């Protein structure tokens, strides 16, 4: 996969970064957008892709399809001369970090996105992405708060690994003072999200906390991926219903998120892309989970892998025939 030369928009300011193919004012073709959530520990730490979601918009602009790429999927990440990274076989979430290096302890999210986009393209067959967005944890919290919260049905009982009921960070074991010292370092009371029959209103910190959880869930990260897609759907619906109908509201929301957002728009600013939401049938959005499973080599867990049965789904995305494929092949992927 190649990503042609161009630029990225960071918090409303054009910077050198990723270029993507041109998009005409009226595009009678499908669009593919790469959405990435990152968890940078600080400005001197390479960002890892904690959440990777592809949004496929059909040519007729109906039934946008969201599907997650498991962050621990073991793939071949290509060499990337811009960062000096050689080709290697590892988890896909490392592509963002490997591609982002621009100097000693200095990293570019936009440049890291470029290598991640290439790697996701190699997995899916999508030759290029028409747009992309990278949002860090703090930015996601700010985004939800700027939209006055988001309401989502809680589809299973979820208990937080990270937060107390009042939202404060949980206490750590004495022997686990730092981030990477222990596998599960937290102790004490936990915030819980009981299964609900109707939508539950989430504040920013709750939305971030909920979408981070995987421990204790029957399908671990695959349940977490589903929850993340649910919030993307809810954000898109509220954006169309509330934000785009109020003059100046999108600018306000973008300013509140600030530099937490890196938007790659191929010559169109965030406002231009947001206007596309007006013609999308958001309520027909389809959420797809890929049926991955653990990869063991020499008795050691290496990450996740996808079965060969997923390949026809990727082909359907590239050929813009996802809905017919899902009807003809029930059970190949998970819906929801």
C-alpha cells in the first residue's frame, strides 16, 4: 500500500505529514477512513495505537461499516525510511510508534499514522485511506465532554481496572509504583458499569474508562473493540444531530479537543469532512467484529491472528459490496 505525498491537519493547522488521494466535491465512489486511538504516556514516548477502526463509507453513502483491527494482531510491518524503521513481524499497534520517530525522543503522530495506514492496508487490501483521525485518551475525554456526554447501551457488566467509583485513579500496589512494573497493579474499590436495558449517559472520563476495559470480559479485547465501535457510532449520531446543526459548534468542539486530535484530511479541513455526515445514513451504520484468536509460537503467546475466512470480508470492503457479502455469508464476521 502506498500513501501519496500531501499534508495533515493537526488541531486545525496544516503540517507536513501524510498525503492521501484527492476527493472530488461529489465523490461517486466508496471512502475508507482510518480512526486511531493512542495512549501516549508523555510527549517523549512513542505512541502506540490502542484502538484501530476502519470506517467504510459505500458509494451510495448508506450503511457505513465500522470494523476493528485487533491491536495485538501479529503482522509484517514494512520498512519505513522516514523513521529509520526496518521491516519486522510484531503486533500491529507498534506500527504507529515505529513510524513516528523524527529524532531523539521526538515523535510525529502524523508520520506514525502513515506507517500504520500502510500496515492496515497490507492486512485489508485497502490501497489508500481517504482520511484519518488520531485522538489520544485525553482528547477522547474532552471530545465527549464537549458534546455534553454520550449515551450508549451497556451490553454487559463491566468493571473498571483503572478507576474508583468517583473517577479517581485506583491505588497501586506498593511494589508497582510505575506504569510498566506490574501486569495488573491496581487495588481497591472499582467503578462499575452494570448491563442496561436502555441508553446510559457517560461523561468524558466514564466513556474513556469504559472503552478501555477488557479484563473480566468474556472475549477480552474483542468485547472492548465492540464497545469502542459503539461509542464511535454514538458520537457520529450526536455530531450529526446536535453539533452540525448549531453554527460555530464544531469549531468550539475542535478547539476544546485541541492538539489531542491529529486529523488527516487530504486538503479538506475537519469541517469539510464533518459536513459529509449530513448525507450519511448514520442510523444504518453497521458494526463488524473480526473473529480473531490467540497466536501461540513455541508455547508462548505472541498476539492475535485472523482466520483465512476473514479475507473474503476484506475483499468485499475493497469492492464496495459489504452488505451483500454479510447477507450471503452470515457468521463469517460478528455483527454488533
